[in-house]
């Protein structure tokens, strides 16, 4: 018999998602917390009166936390590393000429 440990994220008595890792469950729970806070912020605006749209947008923004932080200037995008130049015979021949 196998014993399987599952971590369940629950909100208001409703099971949202099940994970096999506590870290993944905690990250998902934190993302839902962010979505709740964003929903409260969006509900103060009269731009989106449809609660369903507010909820969708809140979840979208929470799932893309890193991009939102970049957009707000709260976090810098990592600079992409340039690949090292690979010398080829053609490059070496050009230099010799």
C-alpha cells in the first residue's frame, strides 16, 4: 500500500487545487492572496463594473506578478547574457588577410 501526501489549497471552504509539494501549494496560495488584494483594488475603480471581469483580471495579474513588477518599475528585468563569439575558420581567415 502506498501513502501519498497531498497538499490542498482551500478558499472559503472550496477546494481550489491539490499539490504533491508543500512549496507549490504555498506559492499557489500566495498567488491567490495577491489576486484577492488586486480584486479589492480593482473593485474600487468604476472602469470594470463586471465582478467576473474584475476577478479574471485580478487572477491574470497575480499569475504574472514578475511582469507586473517590471511594468511598475518595482523590479528590474534581468539583462540577457550575450553568447560568447564562436571562432570559425572563416573568422580566422578574415583576420589573417
